[in-house]
């Protein structure tokens, strides 16, 4: 087995000011579509919105099959001096983790995802573009001598700059055939009632239940991502493409942060920001404000958020220094392109012996997309949904060579394979949930995704 280390020196080239037409992150994705296994982390809109990252051409080892193998892979990339790198990512692992990896160390037997997608995609990246969305400037970062036989920096830079200078032909994704809802409304509502019955029996307090749509679609995944970005911009958007026997891509317009691990004032700070509670936006400003205030005042939604905040406090606490776990701003109303949400920040200082992979393992999968307690709710989800979720409700992000990390929760996510797309939508179910209202909420979430390729929207 190949276990060699890859040592690299980052070289940084400032590219200057940009706008959407002359080199923003999404446009760069389209122009670099032929690079190997691109990963885009895109602060498209909303709060927070600062840095975007487009990584491409990873060094050769493929990601392993679980987080333990991924930790070993990440340790093989070592920075060896070089230029000061702007932005949050300094080279390292970037990619996506499937929900079906389960809770690390628990040995869960989760069902297979229908498309047979890999559990982890992405890789180790030394070459990437950084976009400062606030200052509207960008940089190209290239790893010098990573030891994998790639061309010299000057040659790679010239090729990438040439590709970025070319404006590609544009073709919007084109829907073909019907939009297929795989779980009919009455079946989904019956599953919600079953969850309520199990909550009444004391099996768990909350479970996040989802259902799936598919649609035949023509066009590239990069164009699909740009259409989704235009229809539903969000602060933790992302894109990832993979090859192999079952090539595919994911396009995510997620508003939710699973993990941010950074150094602040000399301390390592881990943060997760769960979302619970959703209200559809209204075109009329007065009605829209009324819906936002009703969500803010909703006892049901506040209670649902409180349950998940409690779960996330416990998850972060498993790697935290005693007394450092705290909750900030409970609840906060955040408004996005098509929905309002309630959120809260859960923060902790990891113990010295716990690295980014430990903190990620403690949080994964995010409690807002499982329920509480996590294992019991995941067992019920698997039984009732009857299939694996794949990357839906997993995570997309990075762990870099400094040990800093940022991952979203893969909600509002469309999966692409040649000729077809798939997506899932769901919501947290508590005993007080109304099945009809919960089903309608999933359609409100689906409308943001369907708008990328279905002008008529989604109907029950």
C-alpha cells in the first residue's frame, strides 16, 4: 500500500479584483470544469459570507472508506514552508462525507443508497483558488514540488490562467420527463405519524424524516450548480465532482454549518450552528415579516431547536475542555432566499489531545438531520425511509494542514449523475408535529432545488 508523505511549499499568486463575470468562484468552476475532482466551497450569499475556495487536481491517493482512513490520508500531506496563504484553507483534505458513514465507532448497519455512490469523495489538495467575497479579490495557490510528478508551478499556472481567461459556452440544465416523488404524500404522512407514536412510547424525542425526488435532466453538473446558485444562494454552498465506475457530482445550497474549528486569540474554538424551524418566504414584505415573527415566536420550533442544541452540546462536550461548552444567541432568526430559519451557535474549546478529526467525528452526522437521541433516531430513519441517504445530510468541507476545519451540513443538495438528478427533503418530527404541515414544509424546501431545472416548481 502506498504510504508515502507529500511535502509541498505553497506558492501564492494574487489575481486581483473580480466580479461574477470576470472570475468569481462559480464562474471559475465552469472554466476549470475539466480539472480533476474539483471541490468548491462557496460563500454565495447570506450570513456569514467571506471566503470561497475552489480546489482541483488532488495528489494521487483517493480518500478511504471511513473517517479513520481519512485521518491517515490527511496526515500524509505536510506543508514545508512556502508563501503566506490567504483565506481559511492552507492545503489539505477537501471533499464530502456521506451520511451513511454513520456515527464513527458505532458500527451502524445503515441501508445502501440507491445510486451506489462512494462514501467519501474529494482528496488532498495543494492547488486551489481563494476568493475574498468582501474585498472582491482572489489568489491562485499552487503547491510546489508535492512529489507526485505534476508539472512545474510556472507551467501549471499558465495553463490555469489560460483556462480562467476563456469564457465557456453556456447551456442551462434542461429537464426531461416528469419530476418523480418516490414517497407519495400519504405514505410520508403515515411515516410521520409512526414517528409520533414512537416518540409517545419514549423511543426518542425527535427524528428527522426525509423523502426523495428524481428527474431526468440534460446538461453538465457545473451548469446545474450555477442554476442552483442563482435560484437559492446560501452561505455554505458547495460543489464536488468525482469520477470512477459511477461518476457523479453534488450541488449544495446549504445554509447550515456543521463544524468550524479555528484559532481565535490563541485558543482553538469549535463551533456548530444547527438549524431547526422553517417558514416559507412570502413575496409580500408585510406577510413575509409576519411569517418571520411567527416562526420566532413558535414554541414548537423553539423547543425543537432546544432539543438539538442539547444534543450538539453533548456531542461537542465529548472532545471539549471542561466548562468550555456554551450556547450563544438562542434562538436567532436567519433569512435566506426562500425560507426563514431559527438557529443557535454551540461553541467549545477542544482538549489538546483532540484534533479536527476527533471533533468532526463527535458531531457527525449533524444532530439537526438525525434527531435525539442520535442513534435511536437514526435507526428509526433507516427503517422508515427504507434506503440510504448517500451524501444528503452528510457534510462537505475541509481539514487543512494546520488542523483547522470547516464543514457544512449537506441539506438543500442535488445529486447529479449523467442524465439524472436526485434530491431529498425532510424535517424534524416531534410529538407535536402536524403531518400535513410537515409534508408541506418539505415542499417549500424542495422548491428551492427544483427552481434550478423545473420552472413550474414542485407540487404535492
